[in-house]
């Protein structure tokens, strides 16, 4: 997440479907199938203080917003993921059953 938001989205798109992008959060591995740059409208709607976070920090994680992570120059939404040992789903569905704390650190991995 040290790169700009568009570069991260393009990385995810470029390695989808094989290999696929991976990240680690709280000791669990996730596959990422789809990501998007978060628009200014979304930032305003959810009242996210972009400057309060460092690259890789979870800026918002709710079933309404999905999983939003700080990039170098903005925010990236992880739209579709697969938790370790789980099924592929959109991040909003994942967050219906799991809680991710704001400020948690996400790290890209090389699985």
C-alpha cells in the first residue's frame, strides 16, 4: 500500500485470476480478486479522514462501505476477497460476519 491507489487496483487486476494478489491481516491470509479506487464522494459520505491513516491501514470496514484501506495517495476498496479456508465473496458480505478494526495493518504477501 506504499503505492498510489490506481497502481494497487491495477496490480490486483493484473494478477487476477492466476496468480492472485494476497494480503495478510491479523495473522490470516486473504486472496484479493477485485479492488477499486475510492471516490471523493465515498470519502465524504462515510466521513473518512484520509490523512489520519498510513499506507496499509484499514480506514473503514463495515458491511455498508466494504473494506477500505489507505494507499499512498488515497484509498482503495477491496471489493472481492477470499479469506483463508473460506469462499470467495465481496468484502461487504465478509464484514457482515467478521469485524476488522479501523487502523489494523494490511500487508501484501507473496503466497
